[in-house]
C-alpha cells in the first residue's frame, strides 16, 4: 500500500512540474481610429480561418513558402476566438456602437451582421504578418456588400520577435477597414 501511495504521489509531482510550452497572448490593444457609427448594433457572425491558422501551435512561413512550427511556442487561446475578441473590441471602440459576437446577446436583432473569411493568416521569417481574405456586411433592409482585404503588417523595430503584437495590429487594421464600410 505504501509503495502504491508513493508511486501515485511521485506521478502527481511529476505531472505538476512537467514543462509546458510558452503561451503567446494577444494583448488587448485598441485602434486609435474613430468612425461615427452609421448603425446602432453589429453582430460579428463568424470568423473562419484556414486549418493551419486554427492550430494552437504557432507557425512561420519560410522563404520557400513552407509553414514551419515555431518550436516551443503555442497560442494561449484558440486563434479564431482570440481574433473574434479583438475584432469585437476594436469595432466597438472605433464605431462607438454596440458590437457582439454571435449569438446576439441582446433582444431583437443586430442592425448589421459581419462575416469574415480568412484565406491566409501567417507570420513570415522577418516577423511580418500576412492576412488575406474577405468580409461580408449583411444588412436586412439595405445594401449588403462583400469586401476583399490583403493586409501585411511589419514587425515593430522595438519588438521584432513579438508576433502577438503584430497579429493584434493586423487584426486592428482589418477592424478599421470593416468600420469604414459599416
């Protein structure tokens, strides 16, 4: 019995001290842009990412075009969930209107629904980020539209290895484009 208890305690201690990969967190920075709201409410319906961008492992695209996992680094949150949070926060700050992710948490329906489809989202060896795709703005009784985006955001000189900072900047750039089209 003593041996069994000792083995269980050893396994518990080993599990607690096992190494985990560093988790990269996207900081809650907001855009400086302010665009007067032309709508009362916005629902961010969906953000779709390519399979490789949904992974928790951070990948970097090399000069040959191959995505290579950045050893020992993972996202602290699911990338689509993190991007949704950043987009909701930025659209709300930029427009000053009520913005929420689906499902709409308030009574009735939002004035506008936004859907984002990302075709490419990756970091490069030089620390820059590429974000390509389209977003659709759906209005119930007005003109709806689909807009393409192709965003490249360079690494910052003061933090060239801070991928989270560059991703947050690219997502803020996309939120600014969407806000102008609302």
